[in-house]
C-alpha cells in the first residue's frame, strides 16, 4: 500500500533562518506531488505542485520554493523565513492518471518567531 | 476559474440525528467534487468523490453526498451522527474542462460538532 511521510511534525524557527521540509511517498511511482499551506486551521492554499522530477509549478509567488530531486521526494524550502510563513504545511500526492483523490501527509506545524 | 463555498463555519448536531454539511461550487466546465475530513493536527483524509454517473455518492464511515447540477451543490450527509464524526470537513472541486488542470480548490471548511 502507499504511504506518505512528512517531517518534522513541528518546527520552531527564528525569522531570517532557512527552512527545509521534506516529504516522501512510498508504494507508487511517478506520483503528482503537492504542497499546501493551511492557516488558522481553515482554508488550504496550494503552494506548489509537481507532475514529474524537476517539474515544479508555483501557484502563489512568495518566500518559498520547492524541488523534486527524486521521483517520490518533494522538498519545500526557504532561504529566509518571515513571520508570515508560520502555518500548517501539508504535503499530498495522487496518481498521475484519472481522477484519483489527493492523499495527505500528517503535516508540519511551523512557527516562525 | 473554480471556487467552492461552505456557507457554515460551524454545524452542531445531536448524536443520532441526521447531519448535513453544505457545499456549493462554481466551475466553467465540468466538476470533479471531493469531501475530506480533518482531525486536529492531522492531514486531510479522503471521504468520497463525484466524477460522473449516479448523483448520490457513498463514501467512508457511512457518509454520502448528493450532487445537484442545477443548484451547483454537493452536500455531505449522514443518516445518524456519531460523536466521533466531530471534525473539520472540507469540500473541494477541480474543473476537468481545463486540460492539465492540477489545481484542487478547497472550501474554507465546516467544523462539525456532534453533541452527546
């Protein structure tokens, strides 16, 4: 069966520090991968998605970037965190064909101080 | 453009009563519709989806949803609520008429509380 791993679960970082959040998927090949941010426990904002290695689409220009160095690995990064980057970051995947639903990881709660 | 509206931030239902969580959508073409549930400090879990065919879709944990094209709605329902159904529920839509559209747009969520 397929599983998605996301880490760390929680992270407290000072303003101006770098960020790296990692997400990996097991049990499937060539998944579509996504990073969402959830603010204040409510709506989800799509940040990036990837349909293949090295292919990244950005939905919202901001202080973050994403990379996909391997087929089942998706990384969210920042060179210098802002206070406004605080939130709950969710990685998700789905198969690249048809109308399969998204499957989410358990998220990373980031607090920028 | 595609969008989803969940008009109720909070829904309270007595245990054992039927529940409904409302969702309306807007797409320029044909929609794929989804419901997800989120428990505290966890990711979203998929409940059910509508693609085509029967307007009544059955999903996990006894939930179902009814697609109504004329009203552009996709309300989530359950005949008898359990306390364990208390969670945050999200409706989502993807417009399949846009080739290569990978974007799944989520509503702002409805917090469902089942009162014992």
